[in-house]
C-alpha cells in the first residue's frame, strides 16, 4: 500500500504504538485522525503533533463508534485507511477472588470486539476508495500465549483469526487487510502490566523501530508483518509448541506465589 497521501484513522492513537504510528505517518504527508478514551491524553498528543486531528471515542461502546463514523466521514470524506490499534493488557490471576466476571472481559470488549465493530462500521466508506486498507494491530502473543495475561492473548489470537477471514472476504474489493503483530515493545502498556521478573530474557523492541519496520512492511504489501521476536514466536509455535509455551509460562509460578502471600 502507499504510505503517503492517505487519510488515516488510528484508534488508541494518543499514546504508545498508536501515537508512534501517528508521528511517523504524519511525517509521510498523511492526514491522521487519532481516537482514544482519555480526552487529556488526546490533547497532549495534539500538543506534540499540531497537525494531528483528535476525536474522543471508546471502541468498546458501539454507540460511540456510530458517532465517530458520522463525525469522521463528515469532516474527512476521503478516509481510506483504518488502523485498529486500541488495546489494553491485564496481568490476571484467575485464582484471585477479587477478579470480577465483568472486569475479566474488559480486554475482549476493547481488543477484539472493538476492531470487529470498527471494521464493520467503516467498511462501506473504505470500499468506495480506489486504494484502501484495514490494518489490525495484534501481537506476537497471538501465536503463543503468555499465561499471566490469558485474556489479552486470547483476544489477540482471535484478532489474528478474524483478520485472516476478513482478508478473504474482501479479496474482490480494493481494500487490503494487513496485520501487524508487534513483539514486546517499550510502551506504557508493557511497563504497566508486567513486572521486571516477568520480562527476564525478553528482548524489548523500541517503539520507533517497531513502527518503522511495520510501515516498511505495509509499503511492501506484506499482509502479515511480524517485527522483531514475533517472527520467532510464530516459528516456534509451529516447530515446538509445547517447548515455547513452557518457556512463556515461567512467570506463572511467581503469579501463584503472590496469591499465597
């Protein structure tokens, strides 16, 4: 896909990977609209990137997606790229009685239902364009679960599967469907959900490098982009699935020990 001259909507675009995509895509002469749930974070992003357009919206709420579509298409009728990035990650101990049934599925509402609903809402607009794309940000954990974050990994595996199906269903349209599966990346998402011990032996990729590599993949029309260690995770999930799952499960012992303290 071309990576300049687009009108791009990025969910979760005020921080982390989404903000870095906004930064690098603006530098390539694209019009970029960022959404997020936190107005203050959006305003901070706007202050750092004056050319960035911002709209407060929560992808876990269908009514807000409908409102977002109306607002964005009225102001940006040439919208041709949807980048589904919004996501949250929780470290969850399923033995913990304090984990509520409602809270347990927060990640599903944002990480999985959100991209599905956004794709459905904006697909009619994208199909009208001569050159359009949907870019879903999944994770290297779509291929191998990290058991201390069981729901997050399940949502990313689900998003990977949904992306494959969406790509097939849109094969006779001008809408390309990409998946970017980042490895462990230096963002607030990672630092806020994992302890130092959980990250032992993990190679953490700089967000600037991860996004730059992803954009190169988009330019080359690589439909599944696996920067850094994500490529290894997918390879190992096929070559030695039990071994790699055991390696990814080491942090569970610490998680279980914490619940007994």
